[in-house]
């Protein structure tokens, strides 16, 4: 549907179309790698009365030069005013090594155009660059600021596999108090076999909370997980539920069946299941979710249990830049659309449609740096420098505020200095276009 069409956004509403290319050589013959970055997700719901799709919400994404997510905004569509209303903002900040330093979630403040932070995660790393601590801060209404609330500390074995997770919370004395522990065990192939969790009780004792036992086939696919809880009054575990998995010849999961254990008769009872089907390109084409009807003794579809996806096979997953948590169902190519259907008891009807929009991002930085655009200093105060030596001719600079309005634009050379005295302190999105190439980044003015 959107083949050869690219939506280029500077986080908000600026749209331009251009052709997609996989790679382009620099003037010195170096080959630069071009990836497709997910810029925006538009979600629509089906209006059965009007027999049409109605826009409901969208999320826009921005990335830094290496392709790391730096900013996303979520919006709701207001049909009465025909405008987007901001719902949330998510920011990612990285250190000089490129490691994620912290993330910040915010919601619209009462001040027009303002944001109030809600949750912040700060990350610390061990010498091998694995996360050692994840410290969470939440908004505190009393102090009108962020306050430490919880943290998780992680340890690893010599192979870099997670071996333990220690959870803590801030108590009434503003001290870190133990909360939970999870220990991880692996087999000789490096597959996780056992997760054992404990909780810290008010009597200052650690008590078992749950256990997950995992089994694998000869190719390393997880085929069974059994969830257990401590048996009250006995030093043993009792079954609660289990998940069974089936795969195709390409090691892609085609069936997951969930069961609940009945202690009364010691049998596993059907609970739910998920079926997946893949096309010849290895992409998940459709997915069905079912629940077990004990009265009818058969599987029945969940109300929103059918998903169908559409792909552009010109771009495989190694050529994609996707935000963390994006659900691509372990597919091999660029996902263009996702349709969700609702079961009315006799047939599937339209329910929700996700449209995904992408643009090119050039990750290649040849030795002569012809394709690399520098924006510095950032944060900036009085001016910002633009240096894009690989492009010839005129560049177009656009700066957008947090409401998506363009507050400044100018035509530049590929090496320019731009004064910022006309802009107030705050966060902006800076977009530069020239010679059919576009880059965008977050600009902070102090």
C-alpha cells in the first residue's frame, strides 16, 4: 500500500514524498548503508455505522545519527476540532559511549505547550556494558518533582548471561528496602532453564514467590514453560499453569497453547491458544487467538483475536530501524499495515488498523564523512552550527517546537552557523533537507 512512498516527519506534521533506495555510493566510491526507520504509526478504528475508518491516535518517532530512538510523541485525534492532542512524550538520552543513560516519560501539563514528567529510568552499566542497575523515579505531587521509587540491580556470569535480579523500593525513611529477588539458571547450550523468584516479607525473611521451568527442543526453541508457586505448608512447589509451543521448519512459532492446572483431579485444562501463519517470505501473515469454552468443550475466538499484516519485502529486518518494543512478530520484512478484527459470534468484522510510515536513514559514515551531518553544540545557547560536507548546493533548515509548529526556517549552505536568539529556551526538532536527503534531530536550547 505504501510501497515507494516515504513519510518524512520532524516529529510532527511536515510531510514530503520521495522514492526509496537501498544504498547510494559517495562521490569517492564508498558504499553507504541506508536503512528504513519507522517514523510514525497511525491507528484508526472502524466506524460500522459510517462503514469507514476513523483516525484515533498516532505515535511519532525520532532517532539520533546511529539510529537510536531519542524521542516519541503520542497523540489523540480530536474530531470536533480536527486537531491532534498530545497525550504523552517519551525521551531517551545516551552517554558518550552510546549507552542508554536515562529515559523520561511525560504527560501534558496544564501550561499550554508544557510537559510534566511522570516516570524516569536511570541506567548504570558494568564494565562489559551490560545494565547493572535500573533506577526508577516517579512524579511526587507533594514535592512537585521526580522522586526515587524503586530500582533493580543485575548480575551476570562470565558468558554475560543474567544470573540474578535484585529489586528494592524506597521506604518511609527514604532508604532502599529489599523487595524481590529472581535467580536464573541455564543449560549447557546457554538456554534459560529455571527462574526462581523470592519476595522480602515484613518479618525480614525471604520467601519463595514463583518458579518458571523452561524446556527446549534440539534446535534451541522453547517448547514448554511451567509456572509454579510455593505449596502452602509444604516445602515444595505446586503447578499453576503452563505454556506449550510449536514451531515450523524455520523455527518460527506457529502455535502456543496455555493450560491451567487443576489440583482437584491433577489434570491440565485448556485455557487459551494462539495460532500464527507465515507467508513464503517468512512474515507472519495472520494470527488467531482463542479461549477454551468449558460449556461447549471447544475453542472459540477471542473478541479481538484476529490480526492480519501486510509487508514490503523489498526491505528485510536487517535494514530496519524500529523503536524498542515494536511488535513485528519475528517477521523478516518491513511491516506496512496491521489489521485487527472483532468476532461477533459468527464472523470477523473490521476493528482497528495500524498504518506504519518509514523514511530513509543513512547510517553509513565513510572515511571521508561525506554523508554525515553534524549539528553542534547541542545543547546550544546563542547559535548552532550545521556541517554536512557531503552535500552540494543549498540546504533547507526547519525548526519545530513541541506543538509541531515550524518556528524557524532558512536556506543554508552545507557549512553554516545559525543564530538562535529568536527562540526561547526549550526543546525543538531540527530538520535539514538537501539533495534529496533528510536528517532530523532533537535540539535543546538553554
